[in-house]
C-alpha cells in the first residue's frame, strides 16, 4: 500500500496567529493530518510569524501570489482577517488549491487548544490518580503491617491472659482449701492445746499427731517444719509450767520475722497463729486484685486492636477489591465484604471450606491457581479466571496471590472483578455491536451490512420499523460511518409539527416573515449543511409538505420564508417511518414520486420479538448504562427474570426493554435483578409469544386489535403499542377509527 501524500499548506499573514498555526502544524500528535508547511507570506517582514518561519527554514515571501507558482500546493490558510484578501485569494488561486479563511482557521486553532487543554488535564488527572493510588497502597501496607504487629501482640497478651487466669483460678481454689483446712486445723490445735493446758503432766501429744498437726500448720501459715515443731513443743512445755517465757525465731516466705511468744496462757499463742493466717489470706487477696487489674487492662488493649482491625477492613471494602486468605491446606480463613458480594455467600458460610468449593473455576483455571500457590510470591503472574455460578451467571476475575506478611503459612488472594471489561471486549470481538446498535442475530448482522453499504454513498435512505426499534440509531450509524461524520447530524420529528411550523423549522425564515419572527432563523437544512438530516416519521407529513420536500431533494436548494432567493445546500437526507409507505401511496396519502426519491437505500428493522436472541445482550448493555446513571452495583439478571423477558412480546420494542431495565435497577435491592423487580405489566403479563397485536396485520387492524385487548382504554392500548396517547389519537383520526364502536364492557378513558 502506497503511503499517503502530505497536504502542502501555505499561510498568508505573519502575525502571532501565524506562529500559533505553525506550532500546531509542527505538533507531533497532528502528524496523522499529514500537513506540511511550505511557505509563509506577509507584507511586514518584521512580523513575529514571518521571522519565526525564517528561523525554521520555511520559504517566506512578501507576496502571496508567489504561492500560486508552487505545483504541489494543496491549501492556503488566510490569517489576515481581511475579507478583501480572502476574496482575492479565492478568485485567483488554482482550482485544486483549497482556501481556509480566517474564521475557519480560528475555529481550527480553538479546537486544537481545547484538545491541548484536555490532554493536559487528563495527564494531570492521571498523575494525581497515580499519586493517590500509590499513597493509598502505602497507607494500606502501613496499616496492614501495624495490624499484623498489633495482632501478634494481642495474641501474646491473650496467651499471657489465659495463663494468668489459670493461675488465678488455682489461687482461688487454693484459698478456698486453705480456709477449710484452717478451720479444721485450728480446731485440732485448740483441742490439743486444751488437753495440754489441763495441767496433767501425763498428757502428751503423740508423735504421729504432732507430725500431722505440724503439716497442717505448715500448709496454713507457710512456716518450716522445724519452726512449727518448736511452737508445738514450746506450747507443751509452757502449758505444764516448765518455762515462763521463750523466744521463737521462724521464717516465712517473704523473709525472716522474729516473734516473741510469752505469757501465762495459750491464748497468746492462738492469737499469734491467727495473725499469721490473716496475713497469708490478705496476701492472696492482694494478688487476686492485681490480677483483675491486669485483666481489665488487657481487655482495653484488645478493644483498641479490634477497632484498628475493623478500620482496616473498612478501607479494604471501600477499595472494591475482593480479598480471601487460605491456609496451606487451601481452606478459607477470611473473606472480606467485597469477596462475599462477588460469590454471594456470607463469610461464615465459607470459612473452613476449600477454595475450590467456593470459587467454581473450570478445570484449567483451578490447575493454574494450584500451580501459582506452589511458587514463590515473586514468580506468580496475574491469573485471568472465569467463575460460574449455579444460576448460569459468570464473573471474569483477575487473581493475584501473595504471601501473608503476618503468617508465612497462609496466602492472600486478591480478586479483581473484570466482568464488565471482558463483556465489552467479547461483544466487540463477537461483532455484536455496531455504533450504538446491539445484536448478534442474522437479521441484525444484515442491518450492519446495509448500514456500511449505505454509508459509502450520499443517496437518500429510508429506514422502516416499528416504534422503539432504533430507527434514529441506524441513521446515526449511517452518518458516523460516512465521510460526513465530522459534520452535524440533525434529527427532526415531523409527526409533532404542523405544516407552517415544520416549514419554518426545516427551511428557516426571515425576520418579519410572520408574527413572532423577530430575527432571522436558520432552518434544519442549513444547520445540517455538510452533514446529515434525518426526517423522522416522514409518513406523517401532509401532501403540501411532501411537495416542498421533493423540490428540495431534487434541486438541493432551500428558500427561507419571507425571502425570494434560494440558498444552495449540501445535505444528505435520511428518512424514517413506522408506516407502510407503499400502502400510503395506494391510499393517496403519500406522493409516489417522493417515495421513489427517498427509497433509494432501504433498511427495515425487525421488531424485538423477532430477534429474542439479542435480548440478553441488550439487557447487559442497558444494565451497564443504568449502573452508571444510578451508581447501584446491579450486575446480573436472575434466570427467572430473564425467562420472563425472553417470553414477553415487547410491543414497545427496544425502547420498552430499556425502560423495563431502568425500572428494575431502580427497585432492585441486591446486586441481581429478580422477577419481582420487573415492571408489573411485564411480570403479570399472560401473553405468550404470539402477541395480541399481530405484526402481519395492517395498521388499522393492529389499532383495532389493541383497543379490543385493552377493552377500549386508550391509555392502555397506547402503552401496549409502545406509542404515546397523542400519537394514538392522531392515528385513530387518520384511520377513521371510532373508539365507541369497539366492543367493550368497561368505560373508556377519554
């Protein structure tokens, strides 16, 4: 394929605008325009643009006529802003050279500047977004590290707390045992001492009883066996009068304590034992109080760590990033809120289950994920997987696997929902979209082919189809596929205007042409000059208006109301209608010569009930639009709701389907549209695929059938046919249908 030749451009006028246009031509991003600057002409050699051209090595001259000698010149850009110069160039230039006047050049520059600003804003926004994302990732990593550290501290503190609680329970149990044994031991001591103090020198404590008594006292007051033996022996000697006083040195667990026991009775000894016992009990009580204080402090620390953990979970959920953690055995130990929404299961329902039971990957994706889990973190690429659910729904996910920084025995799975991107890519690759049209059936593929063929020529085209089938979308597709795509596209609804108003809107009027004409007004033909004009519902215009249109199509000239001079126009005309224009010609309501003039290219759109296979694709498209409009995360339609949509007859065609999806999205609570979310007229419709209104009937028969089905209610009939009440009334008048003659048993709405 030969490379395209450059467009050689010369500039007349060397002011600041010349330098600006030169920089624009030199811009790298406009290289696809293939514009090459070959010269600059200016009567002032000191002008900034003139000198800039010389610095750039561009040919300069003070007489623009020198440009006419250049054989390869294609375009002259006039930047002086003087009409005389522009007219002179236009009259003297070679025929093959195009002229861009000052206004067009200014517009060209403004568009370039706007685009430059947009690029700068986009680059700035991308930098800001990248910076914000990096900061967010940094904060998430920092919070994750802090959470891991705090969690580990909590784990250690909880273990210490459990050990302290166990020791506390043992102490409490020991205290209870001490109290019981203390009462029993003191009772035995009192009994023994009473026998000793009876004054009978023959009364002695047996050695076995003495040993038992010493053991009990040792357990009670934590004294040594030798000390307790001394106390018992001394008590015995004191009781029989062998000594008047004595000193006892004994030791306790907290240090040495020297106590003097003296007196003339055993009461002092008993008081001494009671005091030692009370001190032991008080020590245990103080230990219990200290342990409870530590327990309260640990509880406070636990609440602090828990709050930090909840804050981190909230951040992760706001990122709309699914996160799951699995152990070495593949069992799920954590699932954040976003991941639960993706699989539509609660975290408690899946904890402890193997990830293969929760994420229903196909065999190949399961094998890839298992292989990823076996490799080190740095050697794990991103996995693209498809998840299937029981209702037939599917998610496309990008999955990343990373080691858990808190526990090397666990792995973290990051789940990115890429369903919308994959669906759009699949629709593009499957040729199910053409501009704003959606459909993969054979009928729609033929429509796409006809649009491509019609866009190659400038002939008129007639687009036929029922209301709501997308006739204007077809017209737009033709326009934006043609060489006129950079020019205006204007659509006019002819059915909503009377003759006088339609004439003014189409052809324009001069100031004072009629009452209320306070200024000159361009008609739609002039507004669309160079582009495309769609005459929607052309079958509804009058015979007089048809005559005026036919003249315009043949002469390519229009005359404003109030003027006598015709204006040349360059407009491609497209027409659309829901009527059968051939029958309209037979009945004398449409000019045959106008029909032949507009029906060079023909495109007939099928009703939605004849291409039901496209309904799922249309539903996906409308769901995406509804999500963007409402901000609700509604992504799917349940199997039952889809069955109802596929079986409904759609008298309003694609327009009614879009309205139904918008209605369901607005009323839907979870992320899946159920049958109960659909509009009531669809949900409770008892019609089968054979509609009450037969598409093969003529319009009058369809109108009568719709009124009979609605029992004379015109509002219901209009809704069933997918048209407005005003259109229904107008068609009833045109078809000479009297609603009062329709058999019904209910009152009619007027």
